[in-house]
């Protein structure tokens, strides 16, 4: 092997990653050193002895280990975040100064983009092409966008019927506990951390137990950018760490992304302590193809929308609803296209679909496909099996002929499985689209602009895409309707989730 470059990022304070790039551009899995906890600007070993293996889902092999934190670790991190909020400069700094530091974070992410992309791919099994072009580049945009919001964080003056000066101040809430899921570690962690920082809060972050690597590397970049010690702390571990964070009396707000079941537990617990909470939860996105739509474009959007991130995407297309005259053509084209999507090693630049996040995710998909096989009238048009590629691989799968109350249609599968159902009228399409407990995202393809507006207004979802899929940007808010949660990420709306309004009234008479 002819080595082009060996780069060792980090220092003795950090999670150290070794990147080996071979001449000719082949991409290698990074070597990662065991992770520690990041508390008050220092890497610590953890108060208990617990460690967890981090597995590469494409091989099932351990990549490294991280601390399996406990309540004492959470307490140490929260105390650090509390002191940084109450006594440190971050919350009191002018928004313009925080913005300058957040822009430095964006620059550092750009500079270390390849390393972060490799970490994300080895941790989650994401194809490297997407870790670079979507995950890393989105996080850069998040910091750029929320830097602009930090500069514009302003209150308002109000007029009342007596001579007075009355105004509002948007103030940070305090210590934010951020709990995040396994499927988009970089994007979803920083969709919380960036606005929380912009508003002047301090943070204790608990990344998903399966995919904690990029969060640990980001902690070091925050320090390098000049974010003061204690402002961002990372405690790795499982549910015990998350729960300790929700229960901790010095945590002022919880920002959670994950499954609806765990979200319910977290929101319930936060409610007991009267803690504000945002919960970004599961999805079951419908995609409606109306007669008169550009069928080729709709089929393309459907295929990428249901296989992207191996279907482990809360906004992924899961239920395809098709105008009956187009049904056979669409099923045939979607199945043929899905069967040709390159599935394989995430470190090959030709790979579009990698493995699932691990064995438990694979087992869940297999169980749903088994249920489909037992349902009268159901037909697996393509896929329906594991792929023997060494890791947690599953073939993109299309299922037709299911009843609307089938568990495959109603429940979140979170894998590369698409169900297809016909409709005869616009009303029926909308009724089917709105018939699950979820309401995170929805989409439609139509050639009729009036229909686009009419249907978008009636779909129960936090975001609706017309003649497109998954166009996301930090400027555009998203969040759940119904059991997909409450609160908004992105947009100026996200800043509102991390600020509280104080009114100041001074009579002038
Ligand atoms: P999960 O609910 O199993 O875990 C999410 C996080 O919660 C993890 O960090 C986990 O350790 C922690 N946790 C588990 N039990 C806890 C408890 N009792 N108290 C506190 N924390 C606890 O979710 P997952 O499997 O990692 O992620 C997939 C789910 O996330 C899917 O349902 C998906 O739809 C959802 N998701 C939603 C969005 C969104 O924006 N709405 C985005 C991505 C993923």
C-alpha cells in the first residue's frame, strides 16, 4: 500500500483519530482511540468502571470503546455547565461575540470535515459520500445559520397607556440537557447545540450509546474554537445517563430526539420536574403521487427517499400513496430502481446504501417483513431479505397489497421498507396520509399548483415537500405534529426553544 498521508488529529486531551488515505483515493476506516468524557474542558475517565464497545455496523467489529457513564458523571457535567452558565462569560457575552466563535466552529468543522465524515461512517455505517456531502456540510451550515441568529437576538419595546419604558429581553434558559439518537449523530446533536449556544446556554450532551464518536470529536473542536470550559460537556452512555440528565435539578431544559416511546418517557419525567422539553420523535412519512405528476421524477424521489440512510431517517418516505391509474407503472419502476441501488461497504465511494445501524435494527426490519409475509394479499415486490455482505445489511424492500391497518403501514419500521397503496380521490389520499399516529414529514408530487397548496394545507405534518423530497436547511423549521413530538428545530423558531422572555417595565412619571 502506498501511503499518501497519515494524519493524527487531536492531542492527549482528545479522542484521537488516525486517518490513512491511500494514493489513488481509496478510503480507509479510521483508527479511533478509546473515548473519554468531556467535562469542564477536560477529558475524564468516568466515575465508574463501565465501558461500552462502539461497533462498525458494516463489519460487526469493535472500533473502540467509550465510557458507559453513570449518574455521578452526569452530576459532574451538570455542575460544570451550571457554573459556566452562572459565573462564566458565555451567557453574558454580546451575541455578536458568540456569533464570531460559532463561525470559528463552522471553520473548524470544514477543516476537519474528512475526519468527521470518516468517524460518522465507521460509527453509523453511512456511505462516505453522504457523510461528507450531507452530514458534515449540514453541520457547517447549522453553525453559520445560528451564528447569524446569535447576532440578531433582540427583544422588543412595547407601548402601554402610562408614560413608561417597557421592553422584552430574550434570555438563555440555563443548562440544556441534549439527548440524541443513533442515526444522524452530527446533524441531530448540533441542531440542538448550535441554537442553544447561540442563545447563550450551556450544555450537557448525551449522544446515542451506539454512535458517540463524532460528539466526542466535536467537543474538542468547540474548545479549539474558543468556547469556554464547561459550556459544552459530553457524557457517553445509555438510558441511565439520559434519565439522570432529565432528573437533575440543575438542568433547566431538555432537548430530546429519538423514538416516540422513549420521548413519551422523557417528556413525562421532565413534566414531573416542570422542565421545558422539546421532543423530536418518530415518523411515518407518506408520499402522494397524483395523476398528472411527473412520474419519472416522483419515482426517483421515492427511491432515494426510502433507501436514504438505509431507511433510518425519521423523515424518510415509508408509505407511497399512488393514484390508481399510475399504480402498476409506479410499483414496477420503484421496485426495479430499488433493486439496482448499490448496497455495500460504506467506505466505497460507489456505495449509496450502507448497513443498518446494528443487529437490533436489522432484527426489527426482519420482524416486520415476516409479518408482511403472513398478511393475506401482501406481496414483497423486491427485497425482503438480509444481504450477505458481512454486516447488518438489508435489501431495499417494497411491499404492496397491505391493508391500511397493517402494522407495516401504521408503525415506524425504521429500515429500507416501503409500502405502496392506491387511492381514487384527493380526499382519500389525504385521509390515508393522515391515518397514522405520526406527523413529522409528508410529500406530494403533482402537476397542478392549486392541488399542491390545497393538499399541503391538509396534510398533518411538520414539513411538506412538493415535487421534491427532504429539502432541509437550518433556516427552515421542522418538528412534529401528533405523536411525532413538539417544539421546532431550525429556523428562528429554534432560538425561541432555547430562550425565555423577560419583560422590563419602568414607569417614567
Ligand atoms: P431511542 O429513542 O432509542 O434513543 C434516543 C436517545 O434516548 C438515546 O441517546 C438513548 O440512549 C436515550 N434514551 C433511551 N432511554 C432513555 C430514557 N429512559 N431516558 C432518557 N434517555 C433515554 O432512539 P434511536 O433508536 O436512537 O433513534 C431512532 C428514533 O429516533 C426513531 O424513532 C426516529 O424516528 C427518531 N428520530 C427522530 C428525529 C426527528 O427529528 N423527529 C430525528 C432522528 C431520529
